[in-house]
């Protein structure tokens, strides 16, 4: 049970390209918020531990072939599996820090350049999932990302794909599409601590608002 009584927790999503430092920063943010006395939970997508997550993992490792639409729907289903847990956990007063969410879902699929997978199509299966209070995008030049040990061997880890993904994320920030997302763009090319400090100052405002009953809107 949470140790602190609050109106509700916040739902904070960290997005970014491969190697942008999401895993590193999610951990640092959770530690910093916990040290500041907040109730914290963390989650990541894809969640490779569930049966659906195992199918996604197999696809990403090129062990199975899958139709572009089918894998897209599995990524979405993998989020729906956690939808109830997200709502309940936040209502109990925990802040959730989430590593990737439906922004990755629609953007990676749209970046495949399959004309049948428009952003609009790619977004539709995620409609109704809990909406985050803040989305923090770690912006990094794919050239810089490559210097961080080079890309791995998973499906989308190629520079051209990462360039298209980055552009789609930045376009989304400018155009905001039809959704009022407050995407906060942070320069992920700085040192780990500098990036962590920038994320923390944004996240702290969001958490304080949610806990104090002043979140932008109801979750969802
Ligand atoms: N995908 C999708 O298509 N549809 C969906 O709906 C979802 C995802 C949810 C797997 O995601 C793939 O799934 C992904 C998108 C797609 N494809 N790609 N590309 P994932 O999240 O499981 O895997 P990932 O993006 O490959 O995560 P990652 O490799 O763990 O990257 P990261 O978390 O952003 O980075 P990191 O592990 O924190 O850091 C990487 C390295 O850089 C490491 O050596 C660090 O020590 C170093 N680092 C970190 N920060 C810095 C700074 N500031 N300076 C220098 N070096 C740093």
C-alpha cells in the first residue's frame, strides 16, 4: 500500500529512439521521485513477460515473421493488458513512470513506410487507453545514438528507420495531431545527469499537480 495519501499519482511516459537513454533515465527518475517521498511504480512497453509480449519479442529478434498489421495490433494489445492496472495503480496514489507507450506504437509502424499503415490507422487500436499526464521525448540524433555502442540486431535498429522515427516524433510535437499531448522534448545528447535533471524538473511539476488534485484532466 502507498505510504503517502494523495489525490492520485501521475502517469509519466518517457519516449525516445533506440539508445536515447530511456532505460537509464526511467531508473534515475524513479529513484529521484522515490527519494523525494513519492509512491512510484514503473512499467515498460513492450512488456516481453506476457504471452503477447513473448510473441513481440520473437518478432523483434527476427525469429518469427509477421504481417505489419498483426504485429502492430499485438503491440497495442500488450498495452491493453496493462490498462486496468495503470488506472488502479494511479488511483491508489502511485506515480507510474512508463518506458515507451502508444507514441512508439503509432510512430514505429508508420515509419515502416507501408502505405496501409498511416498514423491515423496506427493510432486507432490504442484509442481509449489511459492518457498520460506528461510525455517526455528524449531527442537524440541517430548518428549520436549509434556512437553509444552501435545498434543491436533487433528488427528496427537501422539508421534510416531511426531517422524516420525521430522525424515523426518531432512532427507530432509541432503538429500535435488531433490530440492535446503535451510532449516535452529534452536534449538527450547531454550527460546522463544533465538529462536526468531536466527530466526531473518537468516530472516533479506533473507529480505535484496530480497528487494535489490539480492534474490537467482525468486520466483517460
Ligand atoms: N516498438 C514498436 O514498434 N511499437 C510499440 O508499440 C513499442 C515499441 C512499445 C523495442 O523497444 C522496439 O520496439 C523498439 C521500438 C519498438 N525498436 N527500436 N529501435 P525497447 O524499448 O524494448 O528497446 P530499445 O528502444 O532498443 O531500448 P534500449 O536499447 O534499452 O535503449 P534505451 O533504453 O533508450 O537506452 P539505454 O539502455 O538507457 O542506453 C543505451 C546506451 O547508451 C547504454 O550503454 C547507456 O549507458 C548509454 N547512455 C545512456 N544515456 C547516455 C548519455 N546521456 N550519454 C552517453 N551515453 C548514454
